[in-house]
């Protein structure tokens, strides 16, 4: 599937590390890499076999994603898949988001990176349960990895689970995780042309967040053009501009940060409504 980027390495099994909000030390468990990649010495029929293999892998992934989606729906849990290139601000946005919403919502986070537990530790510092998935040489999360992380987190009814995917604008777009919403971040520092270069990623998005907008005065970037290119690839996607770092951590008025209020409102609108909420109209 991802032969050129190395995630076909059978020795590089992903590692899953749990950081419960109230745990002093993280538990650690491993699971096997579920990808069925073709062998390196494939013969002249490799192209045809690889195509069929990719179809089987994606079909297996999609079936598990469907079951995960049903599992989440039965609990009225919203899972949000955050995708972007490295350094777009996913973890910083998550830190601000869990701080801004934690009082009213049950929250949990699944962190995906090739190595390290640094991002999980940043989220856990805010008192939020988090599971870190390290994919080794793998370049994306898949439905099996997320399913296992969810079984560890056991999110309560009405929770929101954020899944921070591996920083990559290619492979994560191929894998359904069972999420209820796909959010793609692209920062103004990356330039305006990312939707044109990585159209599949942007075409899959329910929401595109244009991040680090506090830096616009210092950059040769046209925000209107950026938004126009996003809409050219995906006219149906919502698009928001925001900055998650303008106010110091812990400052009063976090909700007033440009774009964050609209981001929170978007999440509230996507949350499943329980029968009780329907009856009361809350």
C-alpha cells in the first residue's frame, strides 16, 4: 500500500501507549501492524497483484471503520479525524480546544505519530485521557489502530474524541477511521497551493481550518486566494480561519480568539443529540 514511504516494513509494528487522565504512569501495549503489503520481490505481475491487494486492504479497513462508526453512534460519541502536514498546528489547536470545551463535554484524544509520546503528554497535561499510537515507519493511522485505542479510552456517552492523525497530506486521506467528521488543517505558512497539490485530502474534508492566521501580516500570502482554492477542490466543505496561539496559555477570554468560537460552534453542531436532548430541545 505505502511501499515507497516504508510502512510495508513488517518489523515496524505500531505501539499504543495509554495516558489516562488520572494515571501516574502510562500503560503500554502493542499490536501487530494490520497492513497486508506486497513482498519486495514481487514478480512481473506485481502491479496487478498490488492493485488487488490494496483493494482488499481498504475493504478490510472500511469494514472495521463501519463497525467502529456504529459502536460510536450507539454511545452518541463524535469522533473527529484531524489531518494535515506536520507543523500545521494540530496539537496546539487540540490543547486550546480541550481547554475551551472540557468543562462542558467529556473529551478524549487519540494521538498518532511515527515516534515519541510528546504530543500525548501535552494533551494529558490538560487532564484529558489520551492514547498515543506510534506507527514506526507507518505514515498514517488506520481503522484497526483507532479501534484498539477507543477500546482503551472507553469514551463515555456524549463524548467527543479527537484523533490527531500522522502529519501527512497523502495516505491518511485513504483510510476511513470510523470518524464522524474529517477536519483538514493547512497553515498560512505552507503557501496557498496545498489544495491543488494534495486534492484528495482536501476533497475528503468536512471542514478546512486555515491556521496561524495571526502571521498573515508577516507573510506574502493571500487568504482569499487560499480559501478560493480550497473551495475549488471541495465546494461543500466549511472553511474557517483561526489562530490558536495569539493569547498566552491560560489567558481569560480564550473563546474570543478569532476563529476559535466558530470552531467550537462547528463542533457543537456536529455532536450527536441524545434522546434526552431531543425531548428538552437543548
